[in-house]
């Protein structure tokens, strides 16, 4: 085979494009990581934001960002040409543009998870636009203009010796600062903090998915840091090794510290610590030794835990801990350059000088991003509120922002229909195999069980409301209802019925002589005697007063009613209940009888009055008697 010679430019371009593909793998990593940390009602919104911000940032970076970042420098502050790039003849520029476009997309997407579950999609797109067109390119110009291509004038931070190998400040601090500004502006999620200021756990959807996203980010980071070595050489082994060890050290330190502070081995702390280690080493992966990389990563892991706790104490709700990971790790990684890089590899003559330059870069980045970001978001929020409504946040951004229904929304709609229905609560529809099938079946079971319980309780209450508590027979309410029904039925069928009004003779004397306890016992015995002589079907015995009773006798003639009344009177006499000390002075009953036929044109009250007048005559004639009323037709 013929020998094929490949020039160094082709190797450099190929390597850059390969690393570009690896960095692109970080976008699905961010998508998985964030989707796993939000509640299911918001996961579609988060996924869409990660796709949309990459598209927006890519177009904006091509149109404006690359020119501001790598165009001819204006006093080392921003570029002035290279906008809307159209470089057919320079593949090196195209490869570098594409690689930096991935960096721009990473910086823009950091905000996505931080403000998840309450920021409007349109507001987030505006923030992505700001990051891709102004914030990231200008900071990148300060630090990297002149590093990758020979420039007549380099960025002012690069010129004074600032070091940021792969974007700890340019990418991650920029994304972290704008995330912090946006978090302060939109506020915490509903219910995240109690009135006392304590943080409440907002149960996330799928932590294993977040773990998968973390490993995708880990893999992509080899392209992130490895691609910053523009021509593959022996330094790649150092860069890759430092990247891996820093990440592992960050995960271990975060695990141990969270275990000590919170008495828990939380997977979120490990994931955040690992990512913080990757962020921090991005500033110096090509310059430090392996032990230094481990120390840098371990400290960044601790920072991610402590800064996360600090944010919660300040009531700042960062859903995916973007600020502790990217801002905390980015600032620490930038500062660590002056602390761990050997002096002979530094641009300045001493570690202290390098530290001052690194701090200057951190402060400049903070001032630029916070100043522009805060002013811009304040203005946007005045015109176009960044936060969704409370209702949208409650039902979830999947449906509220994008109209994407899921099983939970359908379940909520069923509950809304049930709550608005005036009928008896209905069962939920059970779709077997769905995530909510068990919940629906449990609700239906509880509904049936509760309905049976309340039905039984309702029946018992109705029974108690219909009965006299002392004697256990019907009360006045039931009597009135029964009398009206009997009237209507008798009119309809042209039949007769009778009414007996009964009063216990000498009961007051008995009650005063023997006391209330025996008085109650007397009433109960009299009631049993009254009941024992009721042989008429559907007859009703009711207590309508203290010692007064009424009996409704459907389909009963006057003669039959008088016979029943006499038997009742005799039954009470047979009880032989004395109402005084003398044995022959007994408790008896007086009874008034009134009969109604379909020829009579009187109402229920007039019938009762007639029976009551008959009772009065019975008592006036010496008690213990039955008297028949005389109904006068009107």
C-alpha cells in the first residue's frame, strides 16, 4: 500500500471535530440529568429547553457570538468582525467555530435545570439568546482571543496572564452567574420553603436517569478538555487522567461530607460532586499533576455540598444544583490554577501574582454577567414576566406551557369532573397498564368503602332522627309525615282511616312521687302496651309530646278504631302501675278517636283537633276512657 502522509492541519481539524462530537454528547447528558431531577409533570419542558437552547445558541453564536469572541479585537474587549461566518476556504476556522459552538451551547444550557419547574419557556429562550450573543462571547474574547489563533491584539485577560484551559470561567462560571441571577429573579418553587424558612423535599422523578446523564456528561468532558488540546500529542494522557481523577475525587468528597453533615449517602451529592470536579479541573487539566487534580476535585466536591446548603438557607431554590456545581466549581477551579500549577508553567513570575490575575478574571466575569444579566432580566420581567402563573406551576409546565397531556393530567381532569358533578361521586376510569392504574383502583376501593360507611352512618342517623330516644318509637316528625301520606293515599283510594290521640293519666303525680328514672320506665312500659295491641297493617305509633302519643290506623273504620282503642286502654290498666302510694290508684290512659272518610272535607290539622277534643272529653269525664270525636264537614 502506498504511504499516505497526513499533514498536521488535517490531524488537528480531525481531532477537533471528533472532540466536537464528544462535547455534543453533553447535551443529552444535561437532558437526562435535569429530567431525572424534576417532577414528571415538568420533564417534557426541561427536555424541550435543552434542545431549544442548543438550537438558539448555535444560530446566535454563528450570527453574532463567534465574531464578538474571535473577531479583530477592539482594545481587547470584544471582536469586531467574523459575524455570520462564511469561511469556505479555511477549514481550521470552521472546525474551531463548531467546537466553540458546543461550548456556547453548554454555557446556555446550565440555566435550564436551575430554574426548572417555574420559568416560562419564552423567558428561558430570551436568557439563552442573551448568553449566546453577549455574555459568553465577550468573556471568551477576554480570555481566549489570541490563544487559539495569532491575533494582532489579544483579549485583555489573556494579555495579563489569565489561565483558563477549557472553560471553568468562560463556560461554567458564565452559566453559573446567569443561573444565580435568574434564580433570585424568579424565586423558589411553590411549596419549596415553609413559612418558618425550612426547605421541603420536592421529590424528583428518576434519579437513575440523572446518574445516566452524569456519565454521559463525564464522557463528553473528555471531548471538552481533550479538544482544548488542538493538536493531539502526549499531553492528552495528562489531560484525560486529570479529568477522570478530579471527577472521582469530587464524587468521593461530596459523599463523605454529605454523609457527615446530613447523615445520608445521597446520590445527588455524589453526582453533583463528580460534576463539580469536572468543572474545576477544566481550568488546569493540562498543567497540574495527578495528586493536584485529586485535591482540586475533592475540594470542588465539598464546595458543591456546602454551597448547596448555603443556597437553601438563603431560600434560593436551585433544582439541579447548577450554581454549586458550575459556579462554585468554576470559581474554585480558576483560583486553583494559581495554587497547584507548577511555577515554571505559569505565565507570571510568582503564584501570588497569578492568584491576583485569576481573582481579577473571576471578578470581571462576575461583574460582566451579573451587571448585564440583572439589568436585562429586570427589564424583560417588567415587559414579559419570566415566571409562569401559580396555576401553571401547579399543574406542571408540560401541560401549562406546551399542552402536553400525560396520565397525571388526565387523572386531574377526572377529579375535576367528579368535584364539579352534583351527583354521587363516581369511580375513576382505570386504564390497566398505566402508571396511575393502581392509584385509580385504590381510589375506587376507598370510594366504595367510604360510601358504604357513610350510607350506613346516614341510615343510622336517619333512624335516630326518626325515633324517640326514650321509647324507641316514631317521633313527631315521622308522625306528621305519616299523617300527610295517609291523607293523600286515602284520598287517592277513597278509603277511610282513623287517628288515636292518647294521654297518660296522672303521669305527673307518678313522676313526682317516684322520680324521673321510674317515670321513664313507666313511659317505656306504657309504650310497649300500646304497641302490643296494634294489629292494623302499616299502623304507626308515635310519641308526639311528653306523655302524649298518637296512633295512625290506615284503612280502619270507626268501629275497628274504637275496638283497638279499648284494647289499648285495657292493656295499660293491666300493667297496674300505681301513681301514688295506694295500690288501687293506677296509671291509665285516656284516648280520643277521630275517623276520616273520603266524604269528609277536612285537613290533617282539623282531624287532629277533633281527636284532641275527644281526648279532652275523656279526661274530663274521669279519665281512663275512650271517646269518639265528631267531625264536622266544612
